[in-house]
């Protein structure tokens, strides 16, 4: 019997259906009988360098999900003009599984042909710095993973909040581009994990007022502004249940529909639905999560005059840090965080402005403008490496 996905398609059909002129170049599905581990690695497009993207663990993981995220990484690396290729990996399972270490070790072993020569592990949903250390130990190679603990010479992304910091910098740049005064602007943030928390903290430093925050447990909302420092302390103690200890808990979706000037979806993909796009009263959406909007919901927002800063522009702070970590994997010297924050601010602010300016000039959605920028860079690398069929690439449309 052929394994089928939730839509009834066989695994073979699903994988072939993913392939277009950009990639994926390789899809590696792995399993381990002893631990029950099931996982996948997708190398999307490595024309500009070694495949690099986070590694996630989720009980609802699909090959299609990992492939979509791998494609996002292709555009993200190109958009910030750093020389790595798009890739992503994932494990189907509960991140709280008591057998997690054995599963992670099995996953690393089964991908030892690809790691680190073609792909380097990193952190994404469900994995921590200690998990990155397990990958390193299992393969016996300092180059096997980024996101390592500081004690192993790594850069603690989540602790530093590099991705969320970059999202906040993109918010500020986008606000300036759209003549919105960030100081005093009301911001709603869906998701209060590493990205949402760091974004909220930086936005408050920049003068914004965070009026709504959500976790998997629910939302808290205060039109006069939440005490973000208090929420950060509570999250350190209680995780997602921090909202329970803060005040009245509302449904999680309130963070997406609260009265605000700026919306930052920083949780999972496909959360800003067509209904939300048609009803929200915000002036600006900045994507902290990967793929939180759809092509249709973005079109609705664009028609309503609401600018959307694309995920691979706004949340690229993590890959700027990852690029530094990639370069330093075999070095005895640690990466200086101040250098990373400076580069994140410079690159993300410039890219945000460039994409929004081009969107206005050409009458494109910001995503279309951003994809065009990234596509041009990837296509040039493919041409130079003779990876394009003769005459086939000129008519390619960006596929999302």
C-alpha cells in the first residue's frame, strides 16, 4: 500500500507535484524503525550556495510544508544577498516526546550523507539549542548545525532575539515608508514565542504601543497598551500560559482582529485569512512568521491599500545571524552579537524600503516586488552555473 497524505495523494505524486523550474533539487525522506523517527530534508535551490534553513519538529508536519518553507529560504537568502541556498528539514513528531533525543540522533544519522556537505541543521519550531548540540554530537562535526549553545561556540539566536529584532526594524522602516509615525502606533502581535517576544520588546523601545499579544493558550488585549516587560517575565516562568497569569484571557484569534495600526503575525503559516484581510483596520502588516498570508489574502490587503512586508524580507534577521554562524562553525572565535544586530538593522531596513518603493512604483504587491528581486539573483546564479534549460527560464513566473 502506498503512503498517502491528508489529501489522498501518494507520496510520489506529492513530491513530483512540488517540482518546478526552481526546484526542489533533492527531497530526502528518512525513517528509523527503532525510534519511529520519520523526517524529511528538502534541498530547494542551491545555485547560490550550500542549502541552509531551519529544522523543525511538529506532530502535523508534511513534506509539502517543508518544501514550501525550503522555497521561502531560497528567496530569503537571495533577498538579503547572502550566499547560501534554500533548504529546510523537519521531523514528524511531538517536540515534547520523552524519546526526543533518540529521535534527533536517528534523524542526524540518516542524513549523514547530506549533512554538512549539502545541508546544515538549524533551529526552527520545536527545536532548541540543546537539540542543535545533539546533532553536533551525533555526527561528531562542529559544522553539522548552527544555533548551538554559547558553551559550544554558538550564537544563541532565541536568547538574543535576532529574528524578532529584525521584524521590529522592518516595522519601523515600513512605517516610515508609509508615513506612519511608529511612536504611539498600536501594534497587535500574533504569537509570543522567540520572534514575537523579541519584536514586542524592540517595538516598545522604538516607541510603539503593543495592544494585543497571543500564544497557543489565548490572547491578552489592552487598548492602552500591554506591559510587555511583565509578559516577558511571565513567559520565562510559564511559557505559553503567560497570558493566564497576566489578565483576562481572550480567544487566540483576537490578536489578529484587535483594533490596531500595525499587525505582526508571528506564529504559524496561513493565519491571515481572506476574512481577516477583508475586515482588519490596520494600516500595515509585517510578516514575522513564515507564510502567514496567502496570495489571495495579500491581494485583498493590497486592494484595500494595506501594505504587507513579506516574511522573507521582515524575518530575515535570523538568517543574517545564521550566515555569521555558518562562517564561524570551524572557527575558535565566537561571533560578536553587536556586529550581527548592526547588519540586521542595515539590511532589513534597506530591503523593506526598497521593496515597498518598488511596489508603489510598479503597481505590484510588495510580495511580487520582493520575489522579483530574489528571483533575478537566483536566476543569474543558475545561468552562470549552466543549470537552466536553453530558453526555458525567460518565461518563468515566481511560484509561491
